[in-house]
C-alpha cells in the first residue's frame, strides 16, 4: 500500500474536472464531519459551480442541527440510496474507512469504478481513495481543509469560516485536547478574523452552551453507572439499550456520552459502552498520557491516540465489558508521548 499523500494541487485539479460530486457524513456524525462536509460542499458549489449531494444516514446532535446549514444535508439517506453512476467523484472527509460512511456496514467498500477523494486526520485511515491526503498531526479534518483551501487561494468568507470553526472547535473539545492545540488556536484565530465571525454568539453559545436536556440526562446516567477499576487505573460506564431508548438519544449523541467522565481526577483513561439495536458502541478517552487508540484497534476500531472508538457485534453489556477489559490487559499501557 502506498502511504504517500497526493498533493493539494492534484486533488484540486481533479475536482475542477467534476460536475457532480457525492458526499456523506460518517456514521454517528460529529461536529468535524458535519463542519468539514458542509464547508467542502459550500466551496465546490460557490467556486466550481458543482452540483453536490451530501447525505447522512444518522442525525447529528440537536445543537448542531439548529445551525442553518444543517439543511444542506439530506438526513436519513444512506450512500447506498445513491446511484453512484450519477457522480464524477465521491469526496470522503473525516472518515478512516469506507464502512464508516453512512450507515455502519462492516466490510462495505465503495464501487471500484467510483473515483474517491479521501481527506482525513485519523492514524488508522486505510487510504481507500484514488487520491488520499491524511495528516495525522492535524487537530481536525477541518484543519486539513484550512490548509487545502489556503494552498488553493480560495476566499475565506463568513459562511466558510463558520463551518470550518464548527469542526475545529468540536474536534478539539474547544481547545482542551493535547493534539496540536497551538495549531488549532492559530487556525481558529485565522478563521475568526478572515470571516469576521462572532465566536461567542455563532460558535460557543449555540454549540458548547446549548447541550440538550436528553444529553445531560445521559451524562447523569453514565455518572450513576460509573465503575472505577483501580488495578487498570481507569473508569468506565455502561448504558443499556432500554436506557438509551428511554432518553430518546440518537447515535451522534451517544458518541458524546464519554464527555461526562473523560476528566475524572486520578484515572489514566476512561471508556463507555452503549448498547445499540444492532451493536455495542464503545468510546475511549485518555486523561493521563495513555495511547487509547491501541485498545480500540485491538477491538477492531481506531481513532486518535488520546481519543478512539470501536464497535462490537450484538452481545450483552457484561460480555462487552469483559471483552474490553481483556483487550486492555492484553495491549497494556503505552504512552502517547515517549
């Protein structure tokens, strides 16, 4: 497998020859997937006069859904609902493997005759595109687009900058994660100044300070179910399908449940296991320099060293708990920074 990145010029040249492009948010989309895809859609339509179809099988978190450009996404529509022959290319952003595009479907591959452009920042990216650009040091997928758009001398207007800030801010925990935080802050200042963005009222207030009541109830449940494992120096929580259904939370909101326990004093890392109708959703967060991506990879997932995720097939939560603890013991603790 060739790991060398294609250049931004190659990617821009290919996009310039396209008339119709398809895109999809990844499964259980977060702010980075949403921000990156809507920013790319906006650029392709504004500067290249392209027709862009952007779909998402899963909904996004309710606070993100209130942003005006969420209307540009066809929610409830999977990429398999598209006729790929209608498109000149498929642009994948913030997605490490093709099975994560749209509805989770292990083993899924995009058609071989579909031209795929893949831009991402996950170390576990499988480079499934015909053109690939993967920067594992980037704080977010939107960070890669900032570099891409600046290299191509595109205009950073207000609408563009707001979308990119949504992804940048949410994927860095509003600059609270130690993953190139200095780079992220510089990018945020650039976007705020270029787009004349009212950071407090347009980004911080509607996203960080507008958490839904159901999400707060999920956090309360996760704290109530908290288990501290002294021997592994970790804390974790389990959420049943019945509880998830009672709260009425969607898959994207489930992904954010880990935020309730990721900053507990005295533990090295945390994880959550949430029972979904067809699988078990797992999330890891590092608190004390533990590379949790290795645990996720052992369980068939991936992500970043300080934040990673995985899915297990349908099983009881107790069995899932056992499997995760066994994987942690097998892999052992490895520092993010040697």
